[in-house]
């Protein structure tokens, strides 16, 4: 691991992350990658209903949200989390241009993603919330 990677990991260590992803294999991969960079996964949801139930009370710094959960757009969940001051990252195989205009300023994690992309998007998300 390079010095830059170690510095990035130090910045992300202990970051509390909420994962909303309807593809269980992608969710497990994301959990593994977040664990490698020492983030804390404080909750996860596989369905829109689960995400809506957790959104009002989940204690996280950042949420990684699949934009489409079995045909349900994630934006009502994103609105709740954003109103609570949580940083939002959208995960999509279609790119940021498919997001509604109001959400296009949020970091986007492309699918498929690499460990480096996950770390980079987390850095952007916490940097944006800090500034």
C-alpha cells in the first residue's frame, strides 16, 4: 500500500456508512471493500421499504444509495437522509446524467466499481459535507 493510500485510509477509518443496494452480491462486495478501508457499516437495506424504515433513525456519516431498488427510485430515501445532514453517494450503472437535476451535484459511484473508486467517492462525499 502506498503512502497516499494509507493516508486516504486514515481519513476514512471509522467513517459510518449506510448501504442501500438491492443486488446482494454488490452489497456484499461493497461491505468487503468498506471493511478493507476500515469504515464502519452501520446499516444496510436491500429493499426500498427497508431503506425508508431505516432512513429517519440510522446514525451514519455517509449513505451509498443504489438509485433503483427493484423499480423504485431511491430519491425519497435520499431526501430524508439529506435533510438529516447525511452525505449521499449514488451508485449507478447508468452514470450521473440519469440523476434528477437536483441530485447531480452529489458524488456518484459507477457500477461496476473498484476499491479505489469506492475510496475516492467517499473522500469526495466527506469533503463536500465538510466544506
